[in-house]
């Protein structure tokens, strides 16, 4: 499966058209993703027929959240459930780098029957092997991780260890820096079955008039349809080749 992290509605529509299996919907690409507006989530739900998982992250920065921010997360999950999202993406840590099991568990229970992915807050945990067991225990269905490295390929060894440890009890989904240039190497090294990428590119503004005095870049992030199609094609070919090798063994 291929999940596309989309930072606007247009990207989500492009990803769906390209053949993506699931959308993680975010705002604020520069910060790694925060919760989109209700209008964006609702419109996306109306226009997408593939699974939609908005991220529930009230602000950029670390993953320590106040009581007020936790209340915001509950309210955002309620809205996602109300409009028929398939799942949400969460992550809360404690100061010592462990999983905030109590509050994460409340979010998972409150989100039911939606699915829940634990996002890359996982990559900031002090003990990833213990963290995986705790995330499994609280009821998340998958973990998005770069293997506690800047990119999933750099963290592929830990990702593979986690997949072996998980033993099909929870999905370990590599993400960060996933592109056509490395998807096969990543698949071979990790043995993962789900992958996550933004497949993003920059597009320039279509404004005819640009006030040069402002000295601001008006370009924006958008999903690259050809990149998504190429990743899907590579994964499909790799899967078919692996199946053939196993059947001939």
C-alpha cells in the first residue's frame, strides 16, 4: 500500500487520481504537518473515495501537549468522526521520551471506530522497541517511522528490526524521503508492506502581478502525480517479482 501525505486538497485529488491507497491530510508542510482546517477535511471527505486520515496535531514543535491542546485534539477527532473520516493520525510523548500511554489511549478510544496511525513522534522516543509495544497495546493499527533517522532509508535497519518484532501485530510504515530513486532499496531492506511519501514538488504562483518589494516566495507544495505513479509501478513490479521468486523456491 502507498499512503500519500498531502498538504492541501489539490494534492489529495492528484494522489487519488494517481492511484494512491490512502491519504494522510495535513497543513503546514514546513513544520512536518499540523491539523488541517475543518473546511479542508470536510471537502476532502466529500471528494475522495479512498481512505482519509487527517493528522491530529494542534501545533508545530515538540509532542508535549498541554491540557488545552489535548482538548483541541479531542474536538478535532470528534469532527473527523462526524464527517466520516476513515482514521486519524496522532502522537503524544512524555518529557522523558516515552509514549504518553494514558492520553494516547484516550484518543484511540475516542476515535473508535476510526483507525489510528501513530505518527513520527515515534522517532523521538527514547526506546523505539518498547514504544512499539506500548503503541500496539493502546490500539493503534500502524506506526509511521523513519527509523529514528532523518530519512527512512537511513533508518532502514531499525525499521526492519521493528517489523520483525511486530510480527504482523501492527503495521510499521516507513516514511520520510521516500522517492522513486530509493523505494525498491527501502522495500528490500525493510520488508515493509506499506509506505508513506509526500511525493511533493514546488509550483510557482500563477499571479500575473507579483509585488517584488515584498521579497516573499509565493510558490507552494503540491503532490507530483508522475512521482506517485512511478512509485506505485515500482512497488507493483517488485511485489510481483518477489512473489515469483517465492513460488519458484
